[in-house]
């Protein structure tokens, strides 16, 4: 079942801010805004469990959100040092929106634009199709890029999938991710510190003082091949934890090539979120810098309230691991698929 309603009639570019909703046959509900394709509600079947993504109580606050809550981020997720990109010997200067670096696609990246949308129902799914056309030169990037994101809610289970396709008419960089903050605890205002994390990772990449990944691989406490409590990583006092402002904000390279399972587990409620992706890695962020004067649906934002698993390509500067990077040749289709299963 599909529903939608207008939150604000006109805002940027005279576009209405729309709340879009899909509810499956068992009562599971997904809510998405047309602004930034932001997931601002995922309620499991029969709403017997809380919203497992952090969300602002008032959707209008997404229009001035520094934390990318639930957003589609791109053209390139992550930080590009100095905003400099080199393609075929040509250096281009991207916009700078985090000091001397380019972050998550710039000031008017995919998270801060209105997406066109339509609904589709198949035999097994309810689907929300979002599309956006990014023009040559947007935020400094080369290429006209057509991007489609499909959020699909299974009709009979608590399973959500995200499929991303894009194509450019010029050699460019693309690494598109979702920036939802997950929290499986049913307690209002609880953190994710007691959650555990597990994934078949090859390694995590070291960060420099500007939070830019280097090509050096990290081991303990960033080895999450076995289940590890987030609190134990944060309390390790590892220099890399301190560099990341007291938490994790690191790129993890996956060992497998396809459908790598990342498991977030909350022992008190015995609930797991399993994230499976075709992408070669993800930035895992423990939300240590999350603060806002805007109220969330379950209280105020504060550090460690949610965990982001931003599945994406490797930075172009780190191409020595045999994994796909963000470089996309002209005319070649960019594709990724990520599944989210709540059990």
C-alpha cells in the first residue's frame, strides 16, 4: 500500500516537501522523503517494534540537516582531499564543504536535492523509484549523470532492499550510499554502544588527522570478523579511535566480492539487522559527532545514538586492493544492491 502527503508546500526551487510511505501486507512500514531520498521511518511488522532509523520529529528539519540522516549521498560518498579529482591527466576542483575537503558530494549533493518519484507494485514487493539528473559541472563534477534509486519493501517480511543505478556521459567518479543511522534498542534515547557488530572484512583503513583513509591496514580493535561489542571498540583508547573523535568512522574493505553480510545485533532485545551488499566496502560510523537542537522521534540527538553502514566503492586514491573504486567510464552502468533484513 502506498500513501503520501505534503509536509511543506514550497521550499527550495519551489518544490513541495513530500512524505512518501509504503506499508506491506504484514504492517511493516517504510517512510521516505523526496528531499535527498531520506529514509525517515522503518517500522517492522505490525509496528510492534520502534522506528529502527534515527529520524527528526519534524520532517522540515531535514532541509537544514548537517548529519545526512537517512540520506542518499553522492555523487561520491566520503571525503575527497582538497576537493581534487584527477581523470586521464586532467585535474578538476570540486566544491569544498568540510574545511579543505569535499564531503558526501558537496553542498548540493544528492542528499540536498529533490528527487522525482513513482511507485510500483510487483508480485512480491512494494517499490519506490527515485530518480535524479545531475548536470555536468554540479559541485565541480564532470558528466551528466542519470541516477535511479529503488527502495523495495517485501510484502511478507521485514526485508528492505536498495538498488542504485547510474550512468554518465563523461568519465567521472561515482560512489553512492545511504546514510541511515540504525538503532535496534526499543528504549527511548538508548545508544548503540551495547550493540555488537560482525562482518567478513579484509581490513579497515587507517585515517589521517583529516579523517581521510590511507592505504595502511588496521587490525585490533577494528577486526570485526568475530562479533564485537561497539562499546569495547570505543573504550579501547586506540589512537585511531581518538582521531575519529572517540569512535569509529573508518572504511572497511570486505573479504567477499558480493553480498557480504554485516550483522548488527542488540542482545537485550535479541534483534539483528543483517545488511548484505554487492559493494566492496563500507564506511562504518558510530555517530560520535551526532548532536542537534532538533528533536528526534525518540528524544534529542546525542553521540552514539545510531550506527551508519555506508556501503560504497573504495576511494579512487586507494586502488591497490583489487576492489572497485569510484571511477566510472563514460557510458558504463554503475550498479549496486544492498539488502536489509531485520530478524
